[in-house]
C-alpha cells in the first residue's frame, strides 16, 4: 500500500506528530541511499572492461563519480 499526500491529510494524528517522523525517516533514507550507491559502485568496479564497454561507461567514469564518504 502506498501513502499519498491525500492520505496524510486524512491522518488522525495532528500534523506535528507526522512531521516529527520526517527527520528520522529522512536520515534513514539518506543512509540507505548512500550504502546502496556504495554497493553499486563496488559492483561496477568489479566488472571487466568488456562489460563496462557494453553498458556504455568507462573505468575512468566510474572513478570520477565514485561516491564520497558519508561523513
């Protein structure tokens, strides 16, 4: 089940209770995205050159877009 903006408007709790979850949820999503990106770059670095050429990127592009540390 997906939650839409309209569903949040009908939520029985006051807006302050809903907005109180925004920061922890945002931090969790940011951490999850960072670790997912880090994993994806590790997989790309492990691919052989012929597969990278097949998907249209070079090893140099992987190094240029390497994710920065989270902190």
